[in-house]
C-alpha cells in the first residue's frame, strides 16, 4: 500500500453509502445462519454496528407465503434501521417476487447469499453453488434488483468453489456491471474449506480495484485486531463481523472507538439477561428455552462458569432459573 493510499484510506468510524442508504460506520454484522434474527441485529446496532444483515431466508418460503418465515424471519425492529435482509435461492422469478415482499416488510437493503458452503443449500443450486453458473447468478441478481423496486441489492460471495479457484472475483465484477448490484461482501476462502484456512485478502483487493461499488471484507475477523488487519490488507470499504460477535457484541464498540477495555462480568450478565428477554419476546418461553442453548456457551466462560455450571445452564428448562443462575454469578457471596 502506497503512502498516498494510506492517507486517503477511510477509518472504520467513517460513514459510507450502499446505493442511497447511508451507513453510519464501516463495521457491519454479518448474516448468521440460524442466529441473525431481529434482536441479534438490534444487539449489534446497540453496540455500534453501522448495519446488520439478517440470517439467510429462503426466497421459496417467502414466495409460497410460509407463515412462520414471514412472521419470524422478516420481523424488523424499528430501532435497527438500516437493516438488510438476506435471501437465498436460484430461481430468478421466485427471487424477484421475494425481493418485493422483503422490501414491503421494511428492509432497507436486500442481500443475496451466493457464498453459503453448506451442502443442503448448495444442492438446491443456491448459495456458493451459483459460482458454478455465473450467468444464472447474474440473472438472480437482476431479478432481485428489479423486484426490490429501488432498494439497494448486495451480494455475499465466496472466492470460489475449491482452493485455488478465484472465480468469485470475476463474478463480483459481473454482478456490479451487469446486474447493478450496489455492494459485494467478499469472503476470500473457497466454499470447500468452509471456515478453515487463511483468508486471502489479496483477492479482496483485486475485486476492490476492479469495481465501482463498495467491497466489504468477510472471513477470519474473529477479533477487533484481526478485523482491523483485514481492513488494511484488503483495501475494502468495510468489515463484516460474523463469529467474532458470538457472545461479544462489545467487538462493535471496540471497532467504533466506543471502548478499549473488555466488559466487566456485571456487563456480561446484564447483556445475557437482555438476550434472554428478547428471545422470550420473539419465540415465547418454551421455544426460547431451547433456542438459547446455542447462546449460553458464548457467555458462560466470560461469566466465570466452570464446565459443570456451564452444562447446568445448558440443561435448564425454565428461563426463570436461567436468570437466577446468571444473576447469582455476579452477586456478592453472602456473609
């Protein structure tokens, strides 16, 4: 990177635009499969994220008006704007209709998943499988742009299907030039290796140099330090935090300059209690009790729970008991 380039590089705290949507900073919450519902996005926004992306939502489920999908996965909290809803699918006409429904639901941006490496998604022709058929990928994006009626459309891409495959760069160029996609989120690891291996941030830089649209770097951003490093090495316009946010929404505070020190145990307990309350609001107590079992391990170690206590928290079948156990972890010992 030249000295001149360093001088003009933005800071993560600087605003930017995706299409006509103003984003307050360059630290974004990634779409988290099975996790990124409204209150997870709202949590990230509370801690400073400029934009949150939803978990991936089936365009076919929306097209067929699946009631649970419409009620739960398209739920948007008024305090989380701007927000992006991510869709997956490989049928352009279905995607066109789904994009319209998502726009009507209140999404500020529509994101397309062309990077998911999971077999059950790829076998439908969606996710990373679209890298194998770039013409179809472009057609799907064109349909989403048309169906979205003016809302910016973004695409999340992998670098390729197998190690050494960099076809994602060329597809990213085509998506911007031929489909008028407004931004590309680029994960520079192949679909075959999922989250293993070292991301190749030079591939992100190649895409940055070839398109006239924001590029968001994703993959391997597990800490604030690694996110800053990826931002500099890739030349990207923004960073997208995924697994690094699990049980650590404070990573957004750190990256946006709101804090430098880790949270105290009392803060961690308060945050987990907030999550429990929102999950209960979203799903009802019975379903929330089961759903929260994926969240507890992210916080248990931070709260100082030993393995037995962490396991006990996982096994609880009553949210009231969970709340008491969490509160007790930060309460002064009697006597």
